[in-house]
C-alpha cells in the first residue's frame, strides 16, 4: 500500500465540496487511512 499516495489524495479531496450524503464515507476513509487499514478502505469503497 502506498500510504503517501493515499494521504496526498485525501488531502486533495478535502479541497473539494463533498456532498452531504458522501461525507460520512469520506470521513470513514480518512480514519481508515490514518490507521493504515487498507482492507477497511477497500470495504468502504465496495471493492472487497
């Protein structure tokens, strides 16, 4: 897993207006990334 790339991507996404219905998902992704939980990220994205 490329932690730096994930972190950079999430920081870039923070600059955008995230729709209210997606904010919980985005916050959960940030939390999983902070904890280096790649499997959790995939689950949130529906890729597992």
